[in-house]
């Protein structure tokens, strides 16, 4: 549990205060950017010891952190962002290396201060920066007794190009792309694919900068845009791997390298998988490297709780078993980022998001920004209005739990409380993984290859709109929301990954696959899913029937395998209200309005039974398909509303049942669990609703706490222990959170305002704290039931097992 503190935005005299507040909040690590822009002086030398300015004393800050036993997450760039000018790159780089400033569509420069990551001049300068800072970090690695526990490589690579729709189209990049195209397709096929010959540089450059809109066909336009994104993936991977090589050359060994993923927008995570798509080639399968989320979601609500859950699931889908989830920029403040009070997140938001990420297996959470500060002046004035290192003015980090002047904001107590909750169970969490129901959500990387569209590429723009409408979480986010709020916990599978002999993710005997389907689904993915169902697998498609390959050419491999075809697509308008009704399988169901439906027909190749009908003409809009190989597929070609009972029943038709079943809850309760190899378990309950929850919970068919009602206040969470081993017994369950590991025979619980109970299976005498009001009674099954009344919120209850009866 870490927090970001920017030493370069604080006077040296304030460092100890901010680090002490971090320690007081329960954090065990400090993260910080280490900006090239700040540490390079006007003369071009690099100061990392504070010889020229207190803001540059990185060494002193690292030593102060070590004195407080804080680990350090080092974030040395070269790019920093953090509202710094030039994203943390020195001004001189742009003056001395104009060839590194990329050109975009039609040869125009983009609106941001990004650079061509692979331009030789910039790369040489980046290596000079690493040659200065990496030895300082290497000397202080945890493997050498220092505090530095991890090193981030650059920051949010590719984000600036994506958000401005400005691909990198310099002559040098397009020459590289010509070689890439010849390698992938051959020269003649590349000419046919893009409408330009990669061996003719002038025509090649002109066609790509025009986005295929100057005389190319629609198919060439689509292929060009798709492959532009694919080539950028390769470039970003080459850049990050080169930075990794530089860091290793300068002494960084034995600690993780981290890659920060960007992508949330306007309080939602729908676009976050773009960052995974852009950067996963740089870390997937790469030893000692993992990715981290960077998210700004504001409040966690029924609207966006599936976003965060799916973000984590999709990240994990491209990780190996030894690549844990992390969060390198975990939003923890009030949300008042531009100091205009246009938004204000509740303190509970940090608590809820932390609990959900921990439940999904995050092993590092770094709260950003933990402490605000101020922006010192640049060494040399540039005449830009404030001549400071950043564009936020004198003060920075207005929304942080610790404000620029060191005062605690209302989010600080909530952060401290949830960190305590995590530490209370960390001895278990460290060896636990999330448990899932028998279903995974499909992640298709190329559904997020949508960063770039030439302004005049009408067909590309149309196709991107369709992909964005249906991908990931499903139309109107219904698929993911219905699964999560309907009580299912689920992982994800990267359907774009090439199958290997060891790949069991699409084993027909394995989990059912749920996939949100745009009209575009690459041929390789369609073939993989077709083989999966033909082999006996279970598949749920939600959206529209896929009929196009990635480059827009017709492809109906999956539809043909399922024996289903589209006769007509009907969109809702202000004057037309398409509506559907479920058939008898679902029991009495109302007619419901949908935003889109497809009228389907069975081709006779499979056994296809209608599950829902268009009320206008009786056409099927959903089929249950059984294949000769024993496979089962549900094709849901409409955005059926998020009626939780309907979706639970639909998923149950695939043979998927909930491990955890809450009875009596209101929408907004998320329930999942983590477990270790021995069966010790934590139940994670997160209530994002605006109403309190009172419910009973079944765990694998058995009632928890003998069926006693559990209560969660509005917007709160809890981690309940189940089956936890003690010296001399087992904690069968408790309705309170753990508050530490104890000493083996001691159980530490954290009380809240209401009454609580715990059941222990033990032959020993059970002792409780004097004055706690707790009582111990012997149950008929030889267990001891400990109960206690409501009391001081947060007080610790100690339960001991004494030797002897």
C-alpha cells in the first residue's frame, strides 16, 4: 500500500511531515515521479543530490524514506505527465531534436508535446538521462539493502497520440512501417491491401498520411487504419523494451519493472482496454515485468463498478501467473483537480475502489496523488505565463488527501481506514487469488485498436462507432453489469492470444465464455470460438452477430458454425421503439424496449431454439444453439435491459451457477471471494448502492453464519474470514474483519458499530478481552460461538485459544 509524494514539489523541510503522514495512514511504500525536466539544470548537467536546488535532492528523499522503512516505487520517466510542461521532458530536447517531434494526419503536427519514441536523437538523450538516474536507483535497490523496490518504465506511452487522434507519421516511421508491411504481407500484397506500394516512398507516405482517403477503396482504408494501430503496438513495445535494456545496463536487477496503463475517461473505464491493447506487447510474457492501472473514476456506483472490475479482469487476461495486478495511479482525492469545485468525490469512493481491487488480486496499490505541493520556477524563464515547471499554477494537488499546505482532507481518514482493513488481512491476501464462477468474459485486443481515424475516413469512422458501441462490456454495458451485479464473479480470457499446446483458456471442458460482439470480429478469433463450440464449449454472445473481419471484409465463420444468420437490423429512434419478449423458458416476462435488435433466422445447420422474439413480427432475436459436438451457444442479438433475474436465468442455461448467493439484497451489492491453496477464504462484500444492504449469504450452497442476516451500511465494504486456520482450531466464519495476523492462537477482529459474531472449531478454552462485552457459548457441534454487542467503531477484539480444555 503506497502513496505518491512529489519531493520536487515540496521544500526539503516538508518531506518528513508528508512521509510521516503516509506512514500514519498505514502505507508501507512511497511512489514518486523523478522528472528529467526538474533534475536537468540550465547548463545541461543533471543534479540528483540537491547541489543546485533543494527540489533536486532525490538522494536525500530516498534516504529519508529509508529511515522510515518505506519502500520506494521509482518513476523516472523519461515521460512523466503529472501536469508538468513537456510531460517532464526538458525544453532543449525539442529545440535540439526537431526530427523527434512527430507528424500526424496530412503531415500536420499534433497539439501535444509528445515525441517519436524511437527517433534516434531522442533515444540517445533518454539514454543519457538513464545513465544519470539509474545508477543512483541501482545503488539503493532492496536487493542491496536500500528502499527502491520497483522501477516504472516511462509513463502512459501512446496516450497523447491516442487522445488527440494523432498517429506518428514521420518519414522515418513510415519507412519503418513499409518494412513492417513487406514482412507481414509481401510487397505486392501490401500494395493491394493499402493502395500504395511500400517500395515507392513518396506515394507510400502520401497514402498513409491521408489515411487511405486519396483514391483508395473502403477496404484499403480500413486495412490501413487497422495496421497503423498494429504497427504502433510494435513500436511502443520496442521502445519500452529498449528502456528496460538501458535500465538493466545501468544496474537495475532483481526488482520488478512496471508499465503504467492509461485509459479512463469522464469517470468511466470503457476506453481503458485501449491502453492494454497499445502496450501489452511490452510486458506480456516478459519476466520481472508487470502492468499497473491508472484510473480516475470518481465515485464508484452501479454505473461504473463494472468498469473497474472489467479493467482488472482484462489486465489479468494478458498477464502470466507471475505477473500480479498493480495500480500505479489509484485515485484517492476529492476530484477537485482544477480547483473549480466542479466535482467532489466522497471519501467512501477510495474505500470502495480499494476493496474491489484487493478482491481481484491487486498486490500493489499506490494512491495518487497522496500529498500535494507547489510548482517551483524553471531555471530559465520561457515566457509562457507562469515560468513554472507545471501548468497548474503555484499550488498542485489541490484534491489530495494531504493538501499542498500539509492539511488533511476528508479523504485521509477513509484512506487510512481501508489501508488498515487491507493490512488486517494481508497475511492471507498475499497468497490468495480471486475465485470465479464458471464463466469468463472475452477480451478481444483488436476491438480496442481504435485510436486513430483520419478526419475524412467515413467508413473507418462508421466502423469504429459500431465497435465502440458493442465491445468489451456489451451494448450499454449490460453484459458486464448484469454478470457482476447479478452476483457472478468472473475472470477474462484474451481471445486474441494465439493458442498453444499449454493454452487451456478455451478448453471446451472449461469455463463458459461470454463475449460482447460488434459486427467486427477477426477471422482468427471467430475460428477459435467456432472450434470451441464445436468441441463442446459453452458460449454467450451479446450484441450483434459478427459478420466482418478486422479489415472490414466479410467473415461469417462463427455465424455459419452456429447456424444463425441476420435478416435485418433494427435500431431504435425517437419515433420507433423496437421491443422484445422472452419465450416461455424465462417464465412470465414483460415486453421490453431495446435500443437495437437483429432479426435472426436459423439456417438449419444446428439445433436452434428461439429465446426471445421481436414483438413487431415475431422474428427471433435470440437463439439457444446446440451443436453436434455437444456445444451450447446463446446468441443474444439485442440489448436486453439489465433485469438481473432474467440474466441470472440466461447464464444458468449455460450451466453456470453462482458460488456466492445473497438473498434479500438491493442492486449494488458486489460479492466475490479470494482463497489460498489450502482453502482459507475471504469474502469480499462491496456495497456501491445509496441504500444499506441487509441480506443472508450462501457460500457454495451453505448458509454463512448459520443464515444470520448481514448488514452493510450505504457505500461501504467488508472482508469476512472463512475457514481460517489457528493454532488449535479453525475460525469457521466471522461477521467482522480481521485486524492483523495475531500470534497463531490469537484471533484479532475489528469491531464496527453493530453486534458481531464468530464461530470457532476448537477443543481449547476460548478467552476474550475483558470489558469487550463479548460472550462465549458452546455449540452442540463442539464449536465455540463468540458474540459481542455493538460498540466503539474500529475497536480491536482479541480472541485467544488457551492450551488445555
